[in-house]
């Protein structure tokens, strides 16, 4: 902790907030304050904006190979410092160290991936159909970007945006979540060390998100917003972006169905459920939120899942052998408690868990609910906690209809041993991603994102860089 930056990173310099404000960062495992960091206000936002705008032209002209090599160096530094970064992430976010190490590798991979994409930005040339004009097509950076990230993957949600922005030649302001700013500040220090020019990345940590971001979006000098967070906030930011017609990429909430057919391999289904539900203590947009299990295997699936969930060790993420850390804060835990209470009131049976432990920290036990009523609030609310809610179904049409009966469409999981059925059901699900007999879809080489109210655009994969590029077409008469 002692070497971790705690100031704003603007124009390549570490600065206090202009009004001297600071804010605490808490350890969710103990409730204690880890440290205080700079708390930016509108003045600091203007300074960051100026830095990003000033740096844009030169950065856009920087050779793609040079941009690529900065990302590659940063990738290597991150991997070298895996342990240090994992400890920092666990301290501010709570996830067990093993998961934090996994996130460091995942986060670093976005830099490696986009270091490879930076040198593959292509254009085109040709004669137009009328034969009178040539077309020269080039791809240019969209311009200064505002990147807003959530707390659940403190490092990876940043690198998934910063990687393609650097590769494309965009400058940026990153506003991380106030619960987990330290990973982003450490990342800024690494990028500086890797040779990123001053002003290309600016990090403003703040407890005053609206005051800092709204003028940036409405002002029109930021040309792009890339946001990851809840659908409610996404909607608000879309409205703010409309004024200056700012381009947007939105990675929003989910309400993933997890469907287990009668011909599923139940070992695979339970393994998949553990991943899809328990990665990040259930605090993931990809978390399975509604388990639809064919009535003929529901009891067996519930029994096996409850056994595995009940065997998980809950405790501070830094302790050896811990599988499940604390939830992010008391508000997050309170929401999970209320959703479980509501489901139980409507007739759900608790197979395991369901009771908040005494003591400090925001712990909540792995919980399996069965006989969940479709009217329960957790059916149309992201649980964002370690609670698996099981409902039963009878046939394909019914389960597809119920799975799609939600405004969200990020990811779905399908477990069946039948190839035809696997493809048929996957194609009928209104989602951006499907895990077929697997509980994990995230990969830097794949396009991540959702349909409906789960978002706009994709991050990662070959298309991830497109979000940060514009086409320019030159018409040149054929001489
Ligand atoms: P959130 O409340 O929407 O916050 C996300 C970020 O937006 C935070 O940095 C937050 O800062 C900021 N923010 C909130 N109001 C703002 C405003 N008026 N102007 C500018 N920024 C504002 O979401 P969260 O609770 O941190 O994260 C959980 C949500 O993220 C879940 O819905 C989850 O599904 C979603 N998520 C989606 C993906 C994906 O790829 N689709 C990935 C991870 C998470 P403050 O906290 O200071 O307001």
C-alpha cells in the first residue's frame, strides 16, 4: 500500500484535487479505511479534459508500432507485478487472492491483445462504381474519450477500454469507481513507466461522479464515452451524451439465464453453475441470475449444487484457502439480503446459506434457493451476490420464452448433450454471448457485450478497437 499512488493523474503528473478534497477507500473485509485518496471536482475534470485534448493530435500521429510497444511493455510489467496488484485489488474490492491473480492475468491480456491490434488498423482503396472517382478509406482515432468503470473488476474493466483506446490513438480520461480506485491509479503508474506520453491517459478519482462527468459529456470536447456499469446509470449517460452527439459504447447490466436440460451432463452443469454463479462472489454482469432446470433433474441438480456451494470457505480474501470474499459494501449486501427474504416470503426453500453472519465485513454465504416463484424480485433484478435461484421448466418453447422475458440480454448459459438442441436454443436466446456447456465466456480475444438493455457495442476481440475508430473517406477524381 505504501507505494500506491493516491493522487489524481493528469497530464502525466500526480496532483491533489484543486480544492484539496480527499475520500476514503475501505476494506470490505474489515470495514476499515485503507487510505485516503484525492477526490476530484469539476475543476480537476477541466484540467484532465485540457490535458487529453492537447495530447490528442500528436498521439494520433504516433506510429502504431510505438503505441503497440507501450501496451506490450505495460502487459509485461503487469504480469511481473501480479502479486502486488492482486493484493491491492483484494484489499479494496474483497475478492480472494486467487481470483485477483486471475483478474490481473485477464486484465494484462487486453494489453497484449490490443498491442497486436494496434498495427493491424486497415483502410481501403478502390474505384467507385461510376468510374469517375477513387475512394481512399482510412481509419482515424475517434478523439478524446471518457472511460467510466465499475468496481467489480477493478483492473480488467480499465484495461478492456484503455487497451483499444491506446491502440487506436485516442487520449482519455478514466473515472474509476470510488470503491476501487487504487488498481486504476497503479495501472496509470505502470503505463507511465511503459512510456505512455503525458496527457494520453488521465485518471480522476472522485466521489462526485455526476459533477465531474456531466460537463465533460455535454461540453463536446470528449468525443467518446465508453461506460461499464448499471443500466440505470448507462441510460442517464446516454441522455447526457446525446447533447453533443458523443459516440458511446455501453456495457451494462445482465440477468443471465442458466438453462439445464434433462439430457445435460449434470457434472458439467454443476461445474458450470459454480463458475457462472460464484466467479467474483456473484458480483459479475455475467453471473447466472436465473437457473431454469428441467423438472426431471431439478432436485438432483439442486442437491449437488447446494453441496458444492455449502463446501465453499467464506472469509477475508487474503486468507489462504478462502473461496468467497466479502461483498463490496453494506449496501450491496443489504440488497442481496432483501432479495433472498422476498424470495423466501414467496415460497422459496433455502437449500444452503441464506443467513448473514455476525461480525465485521460484508460477508454473505453461498446460498441456493429452490422452488423460486417467478414473481420473486430476484427474477428481474441483478442479484450481484452468491445466491443461486432455481426454477423448473417443462419444454423448450417455454424455457426460451421465460429466459427472454427480460429487458436484459448480456449472456445465457445452456447445458445439454444434444448438438441440435444446443445450437437451436443458443440461436433463440436474445443475448450477446452464450456459454454452451461452460460457465465462463469472458476472453479478451472474443467480442464481449450484450443486446437489448445490456448495452451497445462490443469490447475485446477483433471488433473491440472499432469502438475507438472513425472512418474517413477521400474522394479523388480519376485523372
Ligand atoms: P454503477 O452504479 O452504474 O456505476 C458504474 C460507474 O459509473 C461507477 O464508476 C460510478 O461512480 C459511475 N457513475 C454513477 N453515476 C454516474 C453519473 N451520474 N455520471 C458519471 N458516472 C457515474 O455500477 P456499479 O454498481 O459500479 O457496477 C455494477 C454494474 O455494472 C452491474 O449492473 C453490472 O452488471 C455492470 N457491469 C457490466 C459489465 C459489462 O461488461 N456488461 C461489466 C461489469 C459490470 P459512482 O459509484 O461514484 O457513482
